[in-house]
C-alpha cells in the first residue's frame, strides 16, 4: 500500500507464482510477471487469476523462439501488455 500513490510498476517481487499473486491482490500498481511465466499454461493461469498487467516474455525461460512466439500471440489475443 505504500506504493499506491507512486507512478511505478511492480515487477515480480517474489520467487513463486503463488507468492506474487498474493502480493498482486494487495497491490494497486500495475504488476509485471516475469520469471514465473514459463509456459502457455502459466500465462493462461495468470490471466484467469488477474495476476498480471504486463508479461515479460523471455525466450530462454520459455524454451525457445517458437514457444515465446506462442506466448506473445496469446498475450495479444488476451490483451495482456508485454515488455
């Protein structure tokens, strides 16, 4: 809540998806998911949980360019920003 009046994004402050989701529920700032988005299924889960305003698409974390493209395409369809 100390960041409520600050014009900042919060980028994945915890190691696990569940911990980040808990922080997200108490945070009014835009939230970026990063390392925990490691598959299409995790992106779908984050979307269903309203877990991210933005996703950092990392080619190596996703297992290559083809998987990263799939995640990018789904982000576009779900209207999730990418950074």
